């Protein structure tokens, strides 16, 4: 689902309205594997972003939560030339815990929090 915003510009005593379209995440994203070992398993967070026509890929972040600990990290973007979809990835190891959750955000969009992974 695409989001749209109305932006109003005021200048020289005249108001002009412009319709601006922003892309959106496609789904809630994923992490794999869904379980692993502390400080040795590489967990990869991934999500797809549906671009609006003419939109440049935005900077995307993964938000990883564990109890009161929070990590926000830039994600790597992969897209073909003139592609309508950008795929974002981020990989890291994690300390032990079963109370992880993650989500994704850009300036224009964010996802819901999803539980996982479990780290032994």
C-alpha cells in the first residue's frame, strides 16, 4: 500500500499544493535464522521496500530490541537499475537472550515489531 501526503507551499502571497508520493515497506520483514548461538551465529535482517515512480531508495534502518537494550543500524540496499523494489539487509551476531524483537524504519514508513530471534 502506498502512502501519500499533501504538501502545501506558500510563497509570494499564493498557495500552491503539490501531491508527493512516498514508498512503503512490503511486509513486516524477517530475520534468519530464527535461532542460533550467542556471539557466533550471524543473524540477517531483511525487508523489501516498494518505491514510488521516480523515488530514490531511502535510507532504511533496522531497530533491534532486547529488554531495555536497543540497537538502530543502517541497512545495505540492493536494487536493480530502474527497479521498483529495493531489498535491505543487515547482518550481525547477538548476545544470548530469548526476548528479542525487531522492526524497520525510514523517514516515511515503519513496520510493526516482530518477535525473534532466540539466541542461546
